[in-house]
């Protein structure tokens, strides 16, 4: 498999056309009618044994990597997921020299692993949960619930204005204590949320929150026929914590987080 910097614009007569690979599906699966990918090229399936690769002709005569290419990549994978297919999504930029390379080097050479991975995600989909604190509400919880924070905050509020310079290190210490208390609260809240939702999922893949105000960021592998149950569980949690945590469910998504190398 290669990641070409520039797609060729000419090929000798009879030479196989370079193909862009979106992901692997079942060998007997059909892509949605009229599905197009990069450069508006039709998406087809190269099959070998029980596996198939969703591919289209590689755009010719220009570098691969325009924003439109990335959007097309995402659109194709979303269409395969929406069609109910088991999909092993590839990261953006995977290309091979032609149909024979796809059939032999990708599908035949990795048949057992690909079949096992397809079995793992078949009939399932990925949903991603993100939770963000209502900052004022959580800060109030920290101030009220941590005696050391509450006492230092009280002292600083009551200090005379002309003592500000002398209290500089106390203010720094207060900031450190609040940050530590928020981290403990974040870890606790994330654990509670994930434990409540885990029974409705096949697998859970927690991620490290990107921002201080983020409580939880996790991917869930869900049985398609239990999606409604999972969404109801998220709604119930959202209502329960509405005054302090905002929950957002994203998906369905290609199961990147549950496919090795996805």
C-alpha cells in the first residue's frame, strides 16, 4: 500500500488504473447505487474471497490531499455505514497500484485478519459521546465541596485591597488547588458516566479529553438493534446531569476506534 504525493496523469495502454481505497467490506456486499468518491469517480468493489475493498479511480494529474478529497473519503465511509454494511475504514490517503494489488496484496494477504475484524463489527456501529462541564456550576461545586479551596478563597476575598501583592502566592496556590479538585471531579464523573453506559455497548474506547472543560470523550461499539436503548440511556444521563454536564452523541460513525490500525 502506498500514499502517493502526486497522482499520475498518464498510464501506458493496458496498465491497471491506480485505485483509492476507502475501506474493506464483505466480498459479496454492494455499495449504495450511484455512490461516488474522490473526483466524482464511481465507487466499486474489488472482491477476493470473503472480503472486498471499496475503491474508486485515483484522481489523476494533481496532488492527493485537497479538502474535497477528505470530504469525499468521509462521505463514502458514512454512506457504507448508513447502508448497514460491516466496514473496516481506512485512514485518508490509502492508495494502491491497481485491482490486482488490491485483490492480492490487501485482501488475499490479510484474509484471516480482515475476516475476523469484519466479524467483530458486523451488525454494529460506532457512536461517540462527548461531555462538557457547565463551568460555573462545577466551579461552585469545587468551592463548596473542597474545604481547603473554600477556606483559602474566603481568606483572599476578605483580604484588604492593599495586601494584594503579599497574597500573590496564595492566589497561585488557590489556582493549583482548584485545578487539582477539578481533575479529581472530572475523573470521578467520567467513570460514573462510562459505567452507566457500558452495559448497553459491546465495547468502549475512552479517549483523553482535549480541554479542561471536557468531562468525557469515548467511543462505543453498539449493536445496531440496540442503538435506541443506548440513545435512551444517554438521554437519561443528560437529563440527570443537565445542570452541570452537557452531553453530545455523535454518529453513527465508521468504527475507527475498534479496528486495529483504523
